[in-house]
């Protein structure tokens, strides 16, 4: 689920911001400490509090004597400015993958650190209840696109050097999945979430991905429910037409 692991991003050389300290791995924390040796770390910034992004935060903060900022902790507001010697970083509230998700805009480099909104090399990222919300996710993607970035740096996988096309591919993928969910619901026939998931993702979903596939399907259904296109009754889903 994290591709080749979690990327920790450093912005600046003398006054440095650390984005997503990552998992609490001894070698990883030591590598970050070495990378910022001799610099002043102005802040540790969390895109969200999932453990693969945040578990190293406390240990790293104590090692580099820097504060931790995140939306979940209540000390990172939308539009907050974080100074570095490479230019200011702007915090953006971008819920969808999780309710506490933030992205970080680096205007001087026309770059965005998008956390888990996008996965490098893929046209999708996990959006699943209880924390994920597809409507919020799509709005957050649109907000990032409106910035006109030249680069998007995800927390997992390689960076996007054609980010607008990549975002458009994400939107197209979601529209395709929405159509598949609707098609899986035969008019007038109740259908449980598990059956819809198999129709969308295939009936041979690997066990390791089954829970994620079911959660993603439920996110689409909740999105369509708010649009009035489907409704739930006794644990089964119906088309509204």
C-alpha cells in the first residue's frame, strides 16, 4: 500500500522544513538527522497522522529540536506560512484521503507536496471510510490543480513532472469507477457492497487488498448516495432510477 515506502521531504538548506518524518525506523531517522546536520529545522510538517507518515515525528523532533505541526494536532491552519531559506511553504487543507490531510505548496519551485492525495506512477490513491471521503478528495485534487504546479511530490512513489495531466488522469479514473459502480447496480435489484466490489475490481481480489477494495467501493457508494443516485436499505444498495 505504500509502494516503495514513505518519502520524507526536506525543503531548504540552512532553515529547513521536514515534511512527513515517516515511520519510526532507526536507520531512517538517523539518515534524516544526518541530512539536516548544521541546519536549523524550523518545523516538522505532517500531511496527516497515519503511522507511515507520522510515527517518527516525536523521535525526530527531539533529535533536531523542532516543533511538529499538523491539522490533527490543531496547530496547522489552512494558509499557514512556513519559512525556509528556499522560500515559504504554504499549508493547504486537503481532506479526502483522511479528514486531517494537508498538502504543502512551495511557490518558489512551483511544487506541491501532496501526501497521499496521489501515488507516484498510479492514477489512484486509497479513499475509503471511515476517514476517506470521495467528494472531499475530488475537491482537494481540484484545489491542487488550480495552483498550476510544475511538479507534484507524493509521499509514495516517484514525483509527477506533468502534474496537470496526472491529476486529470486521477479524475478520469474516478469517473470510470463511478460508472462501473452504477453499472454493477441493476435497476430494481438490491446489491450488497461486496458484490459491487467484485464487479468493479474483479472476483479474484487478492486477500491482502480485499478490505481496501470493499472500502473504496463503499466510498463511491456514499458519494453517489449524497448525489441522490443510489440509496441503502438493510445493508444493500439500490439505484434511485
